[in-house]
């Protein structure tokens, strides 16, 4: 927690598009303040790379406040780095020591093709949402707030599941690159609220079918996703997704729709 | 209702199938242990028990067919998920740190095949090609007096123990039973079943090797 300046060795994954094989490159990060965020440290390294006429390290970010879910990389083998319940942008350099070697890798999953370096294409998660993560509602002026009563306990649970920011760390951390925690959080969130009941029966079937079609693995209950999740989304939502799916499939009278990867 | 027949088409459904078939097999393993404990009551008890089972072919064959079916769908689902899961990563991480998983969970793909090999050997050894048909006690004691055979049984049952620990704990999750209030009991149950079955099964070859059980 001191004011010291850090000198770090970065081993960064460099990959020019999905068809490039990719390789590690080593860069030095010199005189890094412990007050910097991890992304600010990378900004400093990139400034130097640009001055030298080299390609800066590509990484994803947006809000830098830990709420949007855009940033994310595997730091020393851990999605979003060593600090629990923290996104990469909210990880600070005081978590590291002078002389540390840091390995930076993108989320590695067949469902997340690399766009460049540490940036991956996570639109598979959007397609899972599109498959069933919506509700049908009359739009127009806002309805009366108390028109639809929601039990406090249900509201709390739905909010817990809805904490998911869709960053994809669960996929990155899972030994099977499974998107179960993400998909489950979305299914659970809507299944708990009255607005989510109209499509409830088909939602789990559609979203699980899309999750499978995107090439993600299955859940083998290791719990790595929950440990890596910057929002602490619980494994219990995966159990709830399993219940939702079984119930939907037992009641369903039409076979499950086969979905393409990019429908 | 026919929708339930398409469960195997999804990754979630495959895990449900593995959990249900797994519970059937866990039930068998516990019953099998209870029956085998009669080894300690002497030759008459265990041979009488075996003869009684064999006097009821419909019961024995129903149980065998159910078990064979459970083993079949369990392995088929596991293989299909394994094939999918190895594809899903794409490229390997250079650095990877596990934060939550345990040894039993990480070695399911090892303990499973070891168990399968053990079960095939075990069936050949005692059920299909026994040295002394009808004399279970003699088969067991003479078999386990060979250190190599006893060692294989010990390895097979340690694999069973690890497989059971993750399997029982995880099957509840696959079937949707996860609640913060009860999760500790779920873990305790998995540990209890794993401990009882492993210690019980290991006791037979060890007791014979140590000379506690003799002809």
C-alpha cells in the first residue's frame, strides 16, 4: 500500500484476429504508481508502445467503474485478476509487488473468438439473451409503480441474479468454457418476477438451446465461475436454470428448436 | 410430456440424466456394500445370501437391466459432454489458477474410466467367471489373498470414493437442489456416503490380506 513505484514484466497475448495463431510478447511496465488501476497501467504501456511506433495492446473497456462488464482479461490465470468481486478496471496496482511477472491472456473459449490481443467477441452472450431473455410488455407511459406487487424476498433474489454484468468471466474461468452461470443468471432473474411469467415456459429451453449452439461447454459443478464472478453471482442460479429447463421440457409439447450459432 | 424425452439434446439435460442414473448407481453401491458385509458373518451367511438372490431370477435380472441401463446412459452422457467440453475451450491458457474446484471434481474423467475398468474386472472375477461357482466366500478370500488382485480392488474403490464424493454433491446441483440453507447438509451427505462406501469396500481386501478373514 506504499507510494513506491512498480517495475513489472508483462507477458501479453498478441493475436491479430481470429485466424492468427497468436503468441506472447514481453513488455516492461516501468514506474507504475500503486494508485493506478490495471487498465491505467496498460494505458501507460500503450503510450510507450505508440511512441516507439509499435502496435498498442488492444483491450476492451468502457465505464472503468466496474459496472458495465466490458473489460476483462485473464491475469496470472485468474479471470479479472487476483482480487475477489472485482472487475479488471477496478483492480488496482497495489495488488501487485515490484518485480512481478504478469501474464495477460484473453478469455479463451470457442464461443468467444479473439478480435485482437485481449479483445474477444462476446456477441454469443447477446444471442443467448435474444433467444429468450426478454419479456413482452405494453410500452408507453410508465405504469403505476405498485400495479404489480413483487414480494420483497423475490425482488431481492431477482436483484441478486440480475447483478450479472455479462462480462464473460464465468466462461473464461470455467474448465469447460461453459456459459451456464451467465445464462442461468438471466433465466433466474426473469423467472422470479411477475413480468417474466408469460414467456417463462419457453425461456429456459430457448436460452439453453442457444447457449449450446454457441459452442460453450456444459456445467460440471466445479464452482470456478462463481469464484471468478466480479458480481458474486451464485451457483444456485444454475440449479434454478436446471429446474426451469426440466419443468419446461416436461410440459413442452413441441420439440426443442435447433438453433444456429449466429441466428 | 414427450418433451422430457428430448432432455438428452441439451447440456443441462445430459447432466440431469447423469444425476438420475448416478443416484440409481449410488443406491446400488450402498446395497451392494450392505450385502457384502455378511462376509464377516462367515461362509454360511454370505453364501446363503447369494443363493437367496439367485433363487429370484426376475428380481435379479430386473435389477441388472436397470443398472446396465443406468451405467449405459451415464457413460454415454459423460462421453458426449466430455467431447463437447474439450472443444469448448479452443486454445489453452498458459497460466491457469483454480480458485474453487477440488481434487475429486478435477479427476472425474480419470476416476470414471478407472471405475469402468474395475467394474468389468469385478464382474468377470466374481459373477461371470468365478473360480468356485456358488461359493462366494471362497472366491472372495482366495481372490484377495493374491496381493495384486487386492491392490486392484483397493485402487478401484479409492477411485469410486472420489467419484462418489463429487458425484453425490454435484448431482443435487444438476437436479436443481441448491439452497444456501441446505448446502452444508448436501456436502455432509456426500462426505458420509463417500466415507461409508469407501471404508466398507476397502475393508474386504484389507481384512483378507491382513488375515482377519480366512478360509
